[in-house]
C-alpha cells in the first residue's frame, strides 16, 4: 500500500538538467529500478529502456516517434507533456496491465479527485477526453512500460481537439518532474505486486 499527497503545489518548472539527480534518488527506493536516462530528445523512450535493460527509467523532453497501443502514434506535446518508460521483469499475468492503469489513475486522482476514468485496456480519461496512455511491450523476460501524460497543453492539433485533455486544462498547474515523481512509485508497485 502506498500513499500520495492530497494536492500538488504549483511551482516553477524544474529544468531538465536537474531531473537525473532527483530521479536517481527516487529510483534507489524503487527496486528493481537502478538506472536513469534523461534525454533532451529521442525517437521513443520505449526502445532505449528496452536496450538499457531491466531496472532502467528513461524520460525525455521530446519524443519524435512515440507510440501507443496497437501501433497507434502518441502525439508528443513536447515540453508540456511527460513521456517515460521503465523496463521491469516480464509478467505472465494479463490482468497486470489493468492493475497498472488503475494505479496510475489513483495516483493522478490525487490531483483530480473523482474525475479520472480508466478506459480499458490502458487509457486514462478526464471528462471523456484522453489524459494519459500506457503501452506495455513484453519479450524475452522484460516488460517495457511506456506512459505518456498530458501535463500542460491547453491548445491541441486539429486531430486531438476535443479528444485530448491535460492536467492544466482540467485546472491543475504542476511541474512535469513532480508528476513523474508522483506516479512512478504507483506504476512500479502495481507492476511488481508490492
């Protein structure tokens, strides 16, 4: 069982070059995570996490070729979005993905009480619009869990208008790193069953 703060303070954006130290300290409390890669720009966090092995967290300022379930493209929102992947041991429990989505919804629910809905298999909705998505890719003993969360955008490309929502648009102003620090323990604990 884990607990979350009731509300996240509004603070200035933490510069990307400061992320690694804070994330390494957090990962030290979240076995099996032990390696952090913070990238300015990358095609996808999924591939680097997989290539770096079990225990790796990868996050980036911008994803050029993020992907979602069933080969769908994840539209990157750059510096106003959060994209990260973690590589953990694989599981043979198919329900684990729904447990993961529910844990993510519960942790983000501390920011938006009673507003987040899990849409199976792994999407999080607020007011019927997509706030976050989860991608799980398993092979050869490893599971790469990719998560994208719309943190700051309030304007959308035509294809996403009316379909996507951000924390900011839902009334919550917060820092991307603090959102990652909030949800990462929930994701790891939900996947490992601890």
